[in-house]
C-alpha cells in the first residue's frame, strides 16, 4: 500500500520509513509527486496535520499521512508549539534546526523551569474527504539542557534531555530513539490503527 507523507522533511521521512516498514507500507514524500506544501493556519497540531493530510491526498489521489510536531515549553505556556519550525525567525535568525536551538537556549538562559515536551500528532486519511481520519499522538517529557549534547537526530534532539535515559535524544542511537520518541510513539499507535482499521478485512 502506498501512503503519501505530507512532508518534505528528510529527517521525518527517514524515521517514519523505518517505523512503517513492518506493515509493508511504502511512504512517498509529497515532493516526489509534485505536491506543494499545504498552509498551516491553525494553532493545534491535530488541525494542521489533518489539513496537510487532506491536501496531500487531494493532489496525489492516494491515501496520505501528515505529521505535525513541535516543542512545548512549560515556561513559555506551551510555546513554540505549532510554530516550532519557525521559532528562530521570531528572533532575527534564519529558519533552521541549529538556529532554533540557539534561540531556545538564549531565551531560556535565566529560566529555572526547564521542563518541556516534544509532541507528535499523526493524521492519516484514505481520501481527501475521509470522514474518519486516523489520529495518533505521541508525547515525551524531558528537560531543556544548557547546551547541545550529542550528534544524532535533528531538530531539538541535542537539547532534549530524557531523564529515564540520562541522555539527550541526540545521544541515543536511531533505533532506541525511534522506539521511545514522540514520533515513535505516534507512529506505533498509527501502525496499529492502520492495521486494524484499514488493512483488516
């Protein structure tokens, strides 16, 4: 079964490819099919993910899945949330993972409350008008470090310290991270939903 991934993020695609391989699902990045990126006007992960999935399905003619994920910092009232990818641009930096990390650490320099959550919401639709989208959410709570640690992963992985591991996500191997990350949790839940709702006759 082919499933269009409504993202052109290479890191997301690589992670989700390995997670969805056991079901025999072939993930295709929407960019490979000439599908443009959808607008993301909403303030919640689930609304944006649903919009992206419907857009990808409409323009590809295939079932589609979208991920909307972000960092929710307690000290910032849950922000940057849906604005995570563009966080650095609010502070005069160019868009990008390294600048996002830099801006976050600068803004939290004197903040004692380091608690934050990485959240991933996956939404899958069989068609653009699917009245029953599949929705799966993963959430990992950790603490923002004072400086980047580790070389694996992407995004905020180098500053997301996971107490149960005693390491940042960027210090974990891809296999371990995928099994325990917010996206890994959401993907496992989505795999089960697809298996039981779409593939079971």
